C-alpha cells in the first residue's frame, strides 16, 4: 500500500475497510459478499470518498 492508500484506509469506517483492501488487492468484492452489501459499500465509498470499486485499480 502506498502512503495515500494507507491514509485512506485509516479514514474509512471499519465496515468499509475490508472491501477497500480487497479491491486494492485486485479482487472483485462483488463475488465475495452479498449483492446488497456490495452495492451499499460501493455507494458509500463512491459518494463519501471518491472510490469506485466497480473499476479495477
């Protein structure tokens, strides 16, 4: 993780950190959680932090 990614990680709520790290590692979180959780996390990350987990890193 770069320093910027580490700072972003620390600023995220605990419930979104796992999704963020999974996405950073190159995995698609869509296949690792329920559909509802994926879209809720995607919306939170995109609207509050500008991170779109629908697109690869």
